C-alpha cells in the first residue's frame, strides 16, 4: 500500500517508439482559433484543486515505473495511458470525494453510440446512468510536434493544429 499522494506523484514510465504509424491523424473538423487561449494559471489551479483533496488514504500498489514498453501506434499509446494513468488515478479517486468518476470505454456510456466518433479517453460520472464527464484524444507524439504550436507566439502559429484537434471536438 502507498498513499494516494505517492501514487499521484509517481512519474509515468517513458515510452519507446519504434516503427508503426507514420501518418498524422487529421479530421475534416476544424476548431476556430477564437476558442484558444493560454491557461496561464493552470499549474496554480491544479495545485489548489488537489490541495482540496485528502490524499493521505492508502491505495493498493499500482505498479512500478521500471516498465519498458515499445509503442508504434495510437492503440499502443492508449494501452499504456490506460495502465499508467487510468489505473493509478482511478485508485486515488476511489479514496476521495471523486469516487463517482471512473475511466472507461465510450461504448459503456448511456449517451450516443456512434462508433465512428469514439474518443480515446473517457471519464464517466457514474452517479445515475453513466455519462461522459470528460473525453480526450491521444495523438501519436512522434507524428505531432506540439512544441511547434505555441499559443504564446500568436494565433497564426496554431493554424496547423486545427485539424489535429478537430477529431476531438466532434466527439464532445
């Protein structure tokens, strides 16, 4: 057993990318840049939110960080994200006032079941019929260089990312 705080502070193991996906996953959907802004207080907001949680409760041991895993596709990336983020965060949530939030596959929701619009990441509120509380899309880090898209350098710098995140917008 370890405390919830220790679980949250544990670094995620590094991934090794070899071969696999070479194309960038784009969508015909486009998000207007007028919705983009830098969340300047993000770090402070996260720290304040986590300070409001009691993270002293024991959590079953999740796994060690000595994992060495090779990925080559979004599917592999999603699997590792599930193991190294969903699992420990779910165990932490279970010991806090956030126990009603669960990670799962989108098809388990009570909402729309359009299988062409399935997000990689889904968090559910299970108070009542399961309904998505948050969804997300993982991008193969070797096909999209996020460092190339800094909002600090102005909206023109973000034009190239609109189609990358358009896929996520049509799933929300």
